[in-house]
C-alpha cells in the first residue's frame, strides 16, 4: 500500500510547490510593478508639468494608485504641486515641486477629493481623473481634449500650496 501511495504523494507535493510558486510570482508582480520599470534601466517620467505623462498611462504600464500613494507619502496633495515626478532606476520616486507662488490647479491625489463630479459650475477648474489635465467645463462628462479617455470623469481641481 505504502509504495503504491508514494507517487500520489509526490504528485501532490509537486503540484503544491508549483501552485505556491505561481502564486508567489503573481503576488510579487502585483506588489512590485515598479520592478518592470527597473528592468528598462532608465528613469521614467510619470508626471510632467502637473499632469500624468500620457504615453505611460496609455501603454497601460502605469496604475495611478502606486504613484498617487508614493506622492501622498511625500506630502503632495495634488498634481498642480508637481513639476516633475520621476521613477528612478533604483525604484525611488523623485519629485520636483513647483515653487509655492507657482502652484497651479491640479488633480487631487487623496481619495475624498478624487471623485468624479456630477455637475459643473462655471469658472471652476476641473481635472481629468485619467490624465490630470485641468480645464474649465460646461458639462460634467466632457471628453478630455488631452487624453480622450472614454470614462469622461472629472474631479474638482485644487490649488492648495504644498505644506513644507
Ligand atoms: Zn485627460
């Protein structure tokens, strides 16, 4: 009996190891997506002049969440505070901020203000939730003339100065 069972046990162990490794790889890739950029071996622009770099988000290589969270961690409240956001080869995220008196309207990075508006008011600035483009709107679901993203979601832009 024992010798007959052995191959089954071996098979079960091998299967478990394979499944375990697969899960580990998946988890690793999800958690450390920036490693993909590291493989490219060069710094990657994520934010330029207060807006997300369009090519990167269109390639689908970038998820907002990772970089939003990194910017929040560095005390940034909205994209209008950021002149350059760069993912370094070593995985660090470098920020160059606008001087206080040059802070502009930008896409909020914190969850509460990062919400799609349902109505717009004239003379208010709104930020495209996909690319960070800031514009005046006449209706809540206008097409963004920068990214042309189908979601047509806009958040109310803010222009608070960074607290240093
Ligand atoms: Zn846009």
